[in-house]
């Protein structure tokens, strides 16, 4: 499974302005549930918040990948957001987060969940990709940058 198979242009928020980390997670969880017509948006938000309370998904370099595995989903779903002002996300490097990738997947698809997390982490490890994503002005360009990075850096 590839990132471009689960991230859609209409699932990318370019000018995201949440009040704080919790607000970001709630807004994104609700957007994800609405976009994919998922039942129980409140439960999805709750699972994302529970997972985040265990350990921050702010991985450093301005990136966060909040995620949860949830019973009853039919497949993996992903959205992304760019927060130009940055969000205090309790990231490992203690820097604000500007790029957020939220993912939920069925509890029985550990392989796909892990593969997408791994691919996304690898693509986002390249400064040129992160810089480009911060400069892009539209969702189409954002997605193209992710797809190009995945093609170049993930085998």
C-alpha cells in the first residue's frame, strides 16, 4: 500500500489554524470522519485523543502523525493538514508542528497501518520535501510533492 492510494487532494487542509493541539486533533478527526462518511465521528476523535495521550505523535522536524486503529472501519483512511503558524504538539524535538498527517485504520490491518506510517516517516525525513510542503499553496501541489517523494525515496 502506498501513501498516494489513501491520501486524496480533498483530504488536505492547506491553511489549517487550530487553537491548540487538542483542537487540531478534534477538527481533523471530525473532518476525516465527514470526508469518508465514517460512522461515530466522536469515537474516532476519542481514539485519536487516547492514542495521543499515551505518547505524542509529534515525531520532530515539524511533523506529527496522529493515528489510531479502530474496530469497524473497512479500510485505512488518511488526511493531512498544514498549519503555517505551528502548533505546540509536545513533539520529540520540542519544536512546533506545521505538517500533520492523520490516519485511522481497521484493527485487523496492522501491516498496512505500519507500512504507511513507515513510508510517510521516510518521505518526511527529507528536508526538501518538508520545505516544499511548507511552501506549496494548494492541495494539488501538496499531494504531488508527497507522491514524488514517495516515488523517489520509498521502494
